[in-house]
DNA sequence: GTGTTTGCAAAGTGTTTGCAATTTA
DNA sequence: TAAATTGCAAACACTTTGCAAACAC
C-alpha cells in the first residue's frame, strides 16, 4: 500500500503547486495500480468522486504531469489522447473494440535491429502497439 | 515506370467507380513513389494540380481507399490522420519536429517475443513507431 | 433512368485559449 | 499581496454528415 501522501510527494517532486484540484487528480492517478486514462475518463471519475474540477483543468493537469515526467502520453488512436501512469519503458496492447490499453512489460517484448536514424537525428522513443481484436 | 492506367486499375480492383475525383487522387497517390499523406496535404496537392475536389471528397476517398486495402492508416499523432500508400508490412520513423514519416523496411527491424494476446483476442497488427528528433 | 458520388455548409468531437475570479504561498 | 491556478465559454482544428445537384453506367 502506498502512503497517503504519495500524490503530494509526486506534485512536490514535479515542482507543481499542490492545489486542491491537482492533488485530487494525483490521488486518483497515483495512489493505486498503474492505469491508462483519457481526459474525459479522468474528468468523469473525478465527478463520480465528488471532486469539483473543470475539464479544462484536467487537460492542464494532464499536460503538466506529462511535461514533468509523472505521466506518459500514448498515441494509439487518432481521435483521443491517452496517458499512462507507468512511465517506465514498456509497450501496449490496444483493444480496438473498446479503446482500452494494457501494458506489455518491457522485458517480454523487444524490438531488434532498430536502424540508425538519419544524420542529425536521435531516437527519442520506440513505441510498439499490438492492436488486437475479438477472435472471429 | 508505372503505366498510365495504374490508378484506374487500382480503382477497378477495389471496386470503386473511377470518378474524375477518385481517378485524379489515385494518380497523385499511386503513380509514383510510395508516400505518406494527410487529408489536408493531399487536398492541397490536388488544388496545386488544378484538380477541383472538395476536402470532404478527399476524406471520403481516403477512407474508401483504406477500407479496400489500397492505403493503410498510420497513427502517430493524436491530432492528425496519416495514410501510407505502402500497405506491406513495415514500420516508421516519425520526425516530431516537422510531422514527417519515413518507412523502415520490414526486414530491417523485428519485434521479438510478441506475447499472446488475452483469451478470445487475435493480433490485428503490430505497429512500431521510432520517434526521432534533431540531435542536440 | 437509376443509383452513386460530389460539394457545400452545418454539425460534431476532442482540445486549447483568453480572461476575470479565486486560491496559494 | 503578488503570482499562480481555476472555471467558464468561446475559439480551434480536424473530421463527419445531410442533402440537393451532378455524374457514371
């Protein structure tokens, strides 16, 4: 079990003022299992927990958390932005029928022979998305 | 060099009526090197070539071409849809500073030990995106 | 002729922004 | 109290849709 102040520590470490809204969102995000969320899903969850926070503030917080390394953005769907509380090196299953993501631990899958990028470029990240659907 | 009628053959094979707009777009897309495009970029290119076509029709055509296997959609950026005329199995470099894509031939890079998907699911596709940026 | 396709403009969706009011330190 | 943050509503970018006019077969 993580300590009650985990969310607060995360905000402090990121240099973000622990406002009521940011602290409440950080608790939802970081005081449990790792998770995948969208702005809408986190906003809905906040409302369900009687946390008054606007959608704009959720967007702001997600970007601030991402910029400071607390979250990682995952691009799997052209119409929505996903965020992952697990910022370590790993990849994903993407379930196309319901839009859900599932982690694939880093050691279980490797990308071999990643080619050199063109001159003057460096690799920022290698993302693997395994798109799955219901078997016929 | 590909024959002049390549675009027409592609449309026929896909069972799409070769209208003036579809034929013109297919020529831009399929009578040259493989390429990566967005709806806006293809629309702009059509206008530059004095092809009168609306943006809505470009969107329609891109989806029809994708549904019939002439194009492949690539998800690398949450705010835009990209399409690739190369429908064979391969992966991509994505240049974050300008939004461009570059193919990585399939044989040059492999994903090892792709895990079994959860029960009842089958793998639809494995996408690898190597995100690169300008070296410091 | 008959069904398909197009273009337009309006609507839709997810996201961002400007700014006054509020909150934090 | 000074600076940062919030909430709202408007603005945005990209994409989709409804429908009458134009087109393909």
